[in-house]
C-alpha cells in the first residue's frame, strides 16, 4: 500500500455553480447595458435647430410654424370635434371622453415646437425656399422611408465625403424638388444649392449671419398663440411669384386676397408681417401689418384697403377692420367656418 500517494480532491460543486452564476450575470449585465445604450441612441431627444441658423442677408421672407399652438384651448376643442367627426360612432366611443393631449404627446415625442420656412430671391427674381422641420426623435424612420421611395421618383444624390445626412432629388414636371434628412431636421427646397448649404450650416458651430435689417424689423414676436407667423419684403416679381403659388394651391383664397393684393401691388410699400391663430374652434384670426415708406402713403393705403375690404366678393360674414398708425397699416380679419371647412375636407378624403 502506497501511503505517500493521495487522490486529488474534487472541487466542491458549489464553486462550480458560483463560477457559472458570475459568468451569466456578467453576460446579462452586458446585454442590459447594450440595450440601454441602444434605447438612448434611438430615443434620445435631439436639440432644436435655432431659427437664426439659416438667416443671411439673402433672406427676403421668413415663416414660423408653431406646433405648441395645438395646446391652446381653441385648438384643443377643434381637434376634439374633428376626431369625433372622423371616427366611426360606437357605444363604447360615445361613453369615452376624447382627450387631444394624446395627439399632442405624439407630436411632442417626434417633433420640436417650431418649424421654419425661409424665402430667398434667386436668379431672375425667382422664388427659392427652404423648409426646415425640426426632428426630436426617430429621424431614422424618415430616412428609411425616403431610402425606400426611390422607385417612386426619388433619386439619392452624393454628398461630399465626411458630410452627414442623406440628400434626395424628386423629379417633377413643375421643377425638381430636393429633400434631405439629418439626425436633427428634415429639409425640403426647390434649389439644390440651398439645401446643400443647409446641410453644412446645420452642423456648423459658427455664429449665424444677420438678416437684412428690413426683414429683421418686420419679424413678429415668438407668440405661442400663433399657429403661423412671418414676415416678407415686398420685391416686385418675387412677391408676385409667392402670391401666384399660394393662389394656385388655394383657389378658395383668391376672392378674399385678390382685392387686397391688387392694391398692395400698386402701392410703394416696404414689407409686411402676418400672424394667424384661432380665436375659437370655428373662428380664424389673421392679422396683417404692412409697412409703408412714409406716413402719408400709409394713410392713403388704409383708406384704399378699407374700400377694398367691402368688395362684394368678400363674404359679409368675415369681420374686417383696417387702420393706420405712423407708417404702418394693420388689417384684422376674423373668418368663421373653420371647423365646417375642415370637416368638409375630411369627408372629401
């Protein structure tokens, strides 16, 4: 018998299980951290793009669309009525209270509160525009949609090396359009040069250029009650181009706007500011401030516009006021029937 030889002792089973448990916990912790990082990457809120990021002396007009106006009471009531009109009636739905906060939460999850349009006077006084929609989250969904739309007329264009984003061209009989997507905004324009420049500016950390003082002095304040506000310099054929595009897409506005515009186009004015919002669910309020070159022209223009506003083509149901102060003329329109008009559009579609 060998008294000096000993059999190797077996390791306790508890130590084996402990090693497996630690290994599993490490792997589990890794996956948890990975999914947390992935969720942060996909769902984190991107900072808004400042409205002055694309300002330059070339800007002849600027418009601001304000999504947070949907939180005001008139807009909430209008949304509730439209949702009721578009949804199919049922016993369960009739008992439930419709809350527009859910719709606002969806907007707030995806979009920022401010979106912008910049107008430029291009070659031969043609209108060039740049639309900027601020994306808070889910830019990759929009990018995937555009990438999958090539068969429907979208053509992806090449960007310079190192430049982030995607740029697409949409061929159209009325002129080519361009759209682009980055992680903070969606862009659209009728000028390839404008949209390529926007892709550079959106990542730039250098101070923005200043507006032409004539435009800057016309800019309306950032009022959350306005669904839309903006300013525009009056520049002959350039302004006519904007007017014709608006009328072409909104024939119903021609009877209301044309009598006023014909007078404006004959007067020597500098520019105009517009504000638009809801006074009630069925009442739209439009305020137009026109800047004349001097006080005497403003007084004459106010009288001419007062006469034009009484034109038979303008419905009597629209409340109209016109006044002048200094070199400024203000027109205020209260237009009823907004809810009815929207409901009719829903039925048509």
